[in-house]
C-alpha cells in the first residue's frame, strides 16, 4: 500500500525532492528514517523509483522519479481504480 502511494505521488511529477515526497505523504522532517524504510527502500527494491543523481545519493539537490517499470505499474493502478469506479457506479 505504501509503495502504491509513493508511485501515485511520483506519477504527479516528473521529478520531486525527498522533502516534496515527504510533504505529499504527510510525513514530518523527523520521519526521514520512516520515509526511507517504509516508502523509499521498498519502492526502489521493486524497481519502481530511482534517484535522479544515483551516483551521488547525498547530493543536496537529490530528487526521485519513476522508472519505466514504475510508470507501467502506475498505469496498472490507474486502470484498476477506473474499473473499481465503474463497478461501484453500476451498483
């Protein structure tokens, strides 16, 4: 579920900073570890997100973006939401 949230948020932007992601997720500055463990690492390990400056992970202007696999996953999530909305309108 957290990976889905991360992918959906990144889908709104071409590139976004960690601070921007944390703000969109509703996480406070003190939640950096929480962000990394619960959102970043699982999303990265699944191959959905990547660092813009991968060779410099501590770069002060580091940002994140969706990979091709992440864009495919986002399209799949959006398709599922559309189908669920269509089904709920039928009921």
